[in-house]
């Protein structure tokens, strides 16, 4: 383990010693997905934002990150208007125009939520919930299990414009079950003062890796390989642990 760490450290040091003339600024798109990526007082913040900024800093580059709806972010990376996107699940459709890192940026937990007075129970089989109405945010992938059942038409899914709207719709009984990134739901519900109005339907649906993606049109495969190395380093040197603890301490229910 120590040998691997030292080898990765040597790679990063070599990158840091690269002449300044090779430094570049990359335009990145992301979605509003608290606590991973969001805008607060005009500044883009979040767990994934911190990781991406640190990784590009170690590679000797700068990034300009803007938050858009997921659909627009995907269109921008598809057209080459931006150089990259994060955080994003790998899907066959997206891989046609995105070159993903091999190293995941984060492992996201996808869970179901219902109002506290709901008598809905869940045994882990989504297909057994087909009689209920689901709420989701437009343009967001919720992992292979939910996405496949949703596309098949087995699940009745109503789409919201964003997470805040989705939570309000659930509160107003527009649908029975809210599907969400687990920590994202906690973050937003706490912010809205509604965390005590909802409960999680365990078990969680899926834990799925999410990645950084470069626009295929930009032909940045070599930079992708460097980013893979640096992401592994950040997991080895304790940076990941410190960032995950920082944000989980904020969103964990008290």
C-alpha cells in the first residue's frame, strides 16, 4: 500500500513540476445537486466541487464551474461547449459523447422517501411498488434499477424541475414516493425545515458510482488518465476522508 501511495505521489509531483506554459483553464458544467454541487451566495460549492477543484489544482490547471439543469449540462458537454461534466452516472447513451474517468468521483446512495404518515412498506423490490406514484427530478439518472423500470413504463413517475419542487410536490401529495440521492434529500429537507415530515423507506435502492466526464469532442483522453491518477491519490492520502466527513457531519440528521 505504501509503495502504491509513493508511486502516485511521484506522479503528482511530476505533474506539479510541469512548466506553467502547459497550464490551462477548463470549463465545466454541473447540476444543482446539494450537498455535492450547488450555488450559495453566488459561489459554486459542494463535496464534489471541492474534490474536482483539488484534483485539477494538483494537475496544475484551473477550472470554471457553472451550474445548469442536468439536461442542459449534458447538451453542453455533447456539443463541446464545455470541456467536462460532473458528477454523472455512466449510461450507454451518455458514453456516446462523454469520455468518463475510470476512477469514480463519489459513491452515491439512492433511497426512497415517503411522508411520515404513509403506510407504504418496501422490501427492496421496486417492481412491487408499481401501484404507487413516484416523484423524480427531470433529467436525473437514479441508477440502473430505477431508470430501467421507469423507462419500461412499469413505474408511474411524475417529474419535477428540481429537488425543492419535488419535495414540495411530495408534501402536497402529488405523488406517494420521492426518489432521491440520500444525502441530497437530507440536505434539502433540513434546509426547508421539512426533515421531520418524511421518512426513508429502507433498504436503499442502490449504491452507484458517479464519475467525471470529458466531452469526447475535446479529445482530452490524456487528461482523463491524469485525473484518474490524481483521484486515486486523493483517496490514498486522506483527502477524501476529510471532505466526506466535513459534509456528512453537516447533513446527518441530529
